[in-house]
């Protein structure tokens, strides 16, 4: 397919995007981003996935993967979706496998950004030249200078940011993609993050959308103690609202953390309902002011959360789904879990793991970047029987080792550790540095 976006022209946004940015900028100048004033728990209203019947004739669904991220938190230089993650296959390899194996996935659509378009197109042309897919572009917003409270004047790449995944609805609409899908007889889109390979096109949910007439559905899942930041769904002024941590006041923190479920960012939308909401100007998204610092420079990114669109649909729903539908990769610790024997993948690209597993993985420097991860972890340790796995400092894994229990290894940069070839099992016990004696320094 043709590349429709060029990095050196990324500041040339279409008129609808320029208008949306101006509206967002005016809102930024006129509000203090306090968030939700009136909040009521809504978990008793949520649909239970386990109560859904077996699918008989689920509708076809268009798959939309949010593919605009670089994985900068892991030191990536290109699209996160092109990192090898399972058996040396990338996220995109698995996504394509899942799409082709699904009986209801009729179209594959990627929302790319100016950061990911070129590399993604190259990947498809070289590795999957016959696979049909559609690229939708996410145009950037200009960052706000925190000192002047005005947009940066230059068109330097560092002064742009993606407007959050909430732009996906407008990107789909203004690209003509929604109209094309309608012409093909497709009524639903399923949107999810490219780094969440657990988010497959589920026939049970697709059938629920069709039989219930639900126009918009957000998947939530049960919180674990580590899930402290994920947004949730509450009622505010008689409407479902997505409640993000950035919208929580100091006096609301206890209520926020008490919510039992959080947003997986898996979204199902009826195409007709979405088109109507956009054309009638009823599609409402919450604007979030994301304050950041890079070096000595502080700035603000204007961003929209995709799930906040739930407030725009009268009969929108939230569904509690199994944890098996949520396994995103945000850090190298997440990546190690996905690459380890804790997670299995079948011939259709579906993931399976024990969601009751309490394993805690913490990769500290130098493992926190992809380069460090690949340099030291030449072989992936077997973690299925581990309860904790933590690495700090230069520790080399050059052969497969089975880790059991509480495993934590710490090395000093002056004395790197290499797991000896004769060691095939490490059974960790407190204190956390006890394992150094079982390794050979080299």
C-alpha cells in the first residue's frame, strides 16, 4: 500500500485536525482540568463476560490496532510493535496471525503516527506483501510551553505529540474508513492497543454487541494490587464516565483506588452510532493536560482518552472481562513475562497463562531498555515456578535456567555475574542477594 504520511510534513494537518486543536487549545486556556466533580460507583451495573452465551452467529468485525507508540520508556528507536516478543516474532507478526485465524475479523486497520508509519509500511511490504491492511494516520498536536502557556512556534519534531488514542474515532471517520466499512457490510469495530496481544476479536462479545444493540462497550477487568493507575468507569451526573488518575483530586484518591475494576483500553463501537455521534457533534471526549519535563524543558501535552467516549452514548456499556484479555507490554519486565514460559501461545496466536499467578518481575538497570535486555538476557529464564524475579546490575543469562520461588540477583558493575553453564535451576530464598554465591563471576 502507499505511504500516506511523511515525517518532514507532519505539521501539515488537515483542516478538521487544525480546528480540533484550536478547540482543545481554547479549552486548555479556559479550564483548570479539575476532572470529575460528582462521582458514584457503577460496578454493580457492569455486564459480566462469564454470563454471555456461546456465540451462534456473531457479526464480522473490523480490527483496529493502536500502533502509534515507540516504546520510549524501554528505549526503543522504532515502533514498539516491531519488537520481537514471542518466539522471535514481533507484535505485528502475532496480530496478523490472530487476524487471519479469526472467523469474524474481516478487516485489519492500524492507526499509525508520524513516528511509526514508515517502519510499519516497510515491515508489511517486506514480510507480508500479500496481506491486506489499511493504514489510518494519527496527526499530531503541538506541545504547550509550560513557561509561556502557549504552543511552541517551531515545527521541530520534539515540539509535537500524539493527541492520545482518543483521536482514533475522528481519524477513522475523516479518513473515510468508517464509510468504507459500512459499504462492506461491517457494523462494528474493535479497537485495542497493539502491545496487548491478549486483546483478540472475541466472538462472544461481538455477538453481545449485535443482539443487545449496544452502541459502545468498554472492557474492564479485576484490579490487582499493582493496578494503581488504570482508569475506571463511574457514574457522574447520571452518565457513565471514564475516570482517569489524572482527573482525580486529592480528596478523591481513596474512592478511586477502591474501584474494583479498571479500563483495559479494549473498545467495541457500532459504526452507525459512531458516525451519528460525530456528525451530530455529540461525541464528547475528556481533554487531559499531561505535564512532562525533558531535560530542562517543561511542557504540556493535550491528550484525549479513547474510553472517555462512553459518555457520548446513551446505552453505552462496561463489561468485566477475564484477565486473559489484558497483557500489555509497557516495560521490559512486561516483555520478559510475555517471552517466558509463564505465557503460552497457540497456533491461532491466542495467549494463555495462569492469571492467578502472583509472580512479580522487576528488571532494574541495565535491563530496563531493549538494548540492555537483549545484551544480558541471551536466554530467557524459565519463570513458571517463580514467585518473584528481580535483576539489578550486569547479570548475564547465556543459557536457559529454571527459576523457582523468590529469585533476586544483584551485581555490581565492577563485578558482573554470569550464570554458570552447570547451573540449570536457581531456587531463590531470602535475603534477596543470596543467589550471588550460586553464580560464577566473570
